[in-house]
C-alpha cells in the first residue's frame, strides 16, 4: 500500500522531509502547498506529477492519507486541527507554543482516530538510540550528568530559541529517560537585538539526582550539536555533526583514575528523517503510535513552558 502525502511548507525544512518521503517506497507526494510561488516552482522541478496549491484549504482531504505540516510554527495548531478531522498528520516541531493547544490536538487525534506525529528528528537517530540502550542496561553504571550544547540555527520570529532548539534537547531527554525533570531553571536573553530570546542556559534536575545542563543559542559562528553523557564508569559524547563517528565512548581506566580509553562503536547512521518516515509507515499500517501515544507531546510542552 502506498500512502498519499500532502506537504504544506516548502521552505528550508520542507524539501528535506519531501526528499525522505520520495525515497520511501511506501509514500507518494500527491500535493505540495506553499504560499510562495517561488518555492512552489522549486518543488515542481522535483515533483512534476504532484498537484500544487497556495492555500492548504485547496487540498482534497479524501485523496490524502497523511498531511505533513512544515509551515512556520504560528500556523501549526490551526492547520493540524483542521486536518486531524480527516487525515493522519505529521507536524514539525514545536507542535505549538501552548500546552492547552497541544493537549487539545492530542485529544482531537484520539477522538477522530487519526494519528498525530511530530518531527523530533533526534529521537529517530542511531546515535541517540545507541545511548538510550546504554542507559537502559546500565552498561557504564549510574548516569550522573548530561551536558548539551546546541548552537547556530536560522533565527525565528515566531518562537524563541528554547522552543526552536531546546525542544530537541527536551524531546531527547524525555525519550531516553522516560521521565520529566523535578526541577527546572532557565536563563534566557537576547545577545543580538532581535524580537525573540536567542540564547538560553537551562538547568534541570531529574530523579536519582541526575543533573542536566543545556546551552541553546542561535548566535554562533559554528554549528554545534554536542551532548555529553557522564556515567560512573565512562563518558559518552554524541556529536550529530560528525558524519560517521557520532558516538565516542571514553572508558575510565580504573575507578580512581581521571584517564580514559577511547572506543568508537559502530552505530546506525541512516538519516533520522528516513527512520521517522519508516516509523510513520508502520504506525499507520498497524494503527499504533507507540512513541507519541503516551502524551509525549504534552509532557515535552510542559517542560518547555516552565523554561
Ligand atoms: N525538525 C527539525 O529539526 C526542524 C528544522 C528546521 C525547521 N523545523 C521546523 O519547520 C517549520 C518550518 O521551518 P522552515 O525553517 O522550513 O521555515 P521556512 O520559513 O524556511 O519555510 C516555511 C515555508 O512555509 C511557507 N508558508 C508560510 N506560511 C504559509 C501558509 N500559511 N500556507 C502555506 N505555506 C506557508 C513559506 O512560504 C515557506 O516556504 C518550523 O516550525 C520549524 O521549527 C524543524
């Protein structure tokens, strides 16, 4: 069965999603919506047989299985609500900047028996899933501390840096720890003179005294996507910018030493968006949504609101 996709928003991120649906044998991009004619013309070159509209209300919902919403964040809620009546929906992160609206979309999806997915790409990455297993089987002892540095990204004017970049950290933490912090502290400010807060320092405390530090900033000359996981017996670094060696394990020489031995494991380096597309296919086919079913979005949005 090939599922038909309508994609809304063909700007920076939309083409990346479109490419991954195109590369899948299980989906076909039936129509693309963008209010910019210039961007629709770019899409036409790659998807010559698709339909093209400038308004999402032109989509014939009866011909579509999955609607993918990759428009600016301020439109996510209204568009998702509109399509959840009749279609499964994938929305770009952040789903909405408002907890009540996120909870309402979750209720809508359940009430209408339609699946709601959100693109938090890192929870579909081989590197994060590698660390997830290590935490689960306690391979290197207790997890003591996590530090995450996420810097440089396009500046947004409808969401601040926490909703834009911090959402990745909070979704990763929720996924690997399956819990929320018991203490949340955040310091946000403007480095550049722009509308939204562009830099944030976040401190979280999880159960078992696990401490988390997150630095998010749009203002940086270099792109940084680095997380350090500090265990009793090893430190694991996860660098999503590395093409192959994303995970490095620094094993402690012995208990009392501060020297480490480096190990670079083989991990799945397939594109996270491709894994997300496969997850969506299986979910629609089996009418299940194991990652998002248990209030994943509500849980994340609660933490983001507190920050
Ligand atoms: N998951 C990720 O890692 C990731 C990365 C980048 C962006 N995003 C998210 O994707 C979304 C889009 O970001 P972007 O960087 O692609 O933005 P963008 O501005 O580059 O693209 C948005 C596109 O939507 C179109 N658009 C605007 N209003 C519209 C409307 N009412 N109807 C139809 N089309 C409309 C614009 O013309 C543009 O082509 C944001 O919510 C952002 O947070 C997610």
